[in-house]
C-alpha cells in the first residue's frame, strides 16, 4: 500500500525485503538496550546502509523525491550509528 518502489517485484522478494528491514531495525536497538552482543548494532546499521542507495535509485527512477531524501537520510543515520558504535 503506497510503496511503489516494490511494484513489479515478486511477492516473496517483497516479503524478504520487509522482514530484513524489520530484523535490521530490531538489531539496531535491542543489542545495545539489553547489553548483549553489542557488535550487532553497528553491523546491522552497516547492512541497512548498504541497501539504501539501491532503494534511492529505485525511487529516483519512479520520480519520488521525498522517498529519495528519506533513503539518503537513513543512509547517513545508519553510517553514523555504525561509526559511533564501532569507535566507542
């Protein structure tokens, strides 16, 4: 619903993307929150950052500038989280 970036993709791949993003979001917060496996936080931030340029390209091709800005912002935030957690 409203996610035009996934139009034309196989439903199983769309579910995979969604599950991956949810798991990545949980892995950004939970390890630090419970102080267990804290290395997962920068790793998940880096993994989420890696998919954002691809998402931005898809949204750019579909003429969705707001989504491109969102992808770029998420990319920057994920890189900053990864660097902050790696060097702290």
